[in-house]
C-alpha cells in the first residue's frame, strides 16, 4: 500500500510540474500514512 502511495505521489508530482503555470489546480500532499489531500 505504501509503495502504491509513493508511486501515485510521484505521478501526481509530475502532473503538478507539467500543469504548473497553465492551470495549477492539483496540489497533492501525502502524510506518513499515505493519505492524499487534494486542493
């Protein structure tokens, strides 16, 4: 579960970098428990 969370975090980080400056709508932060917070 942690591995999947880390992989998802990396993917979301890549998406954030790609869309940054265009439409920064996705900001993902993960705590130590792997829960995702999307703002």
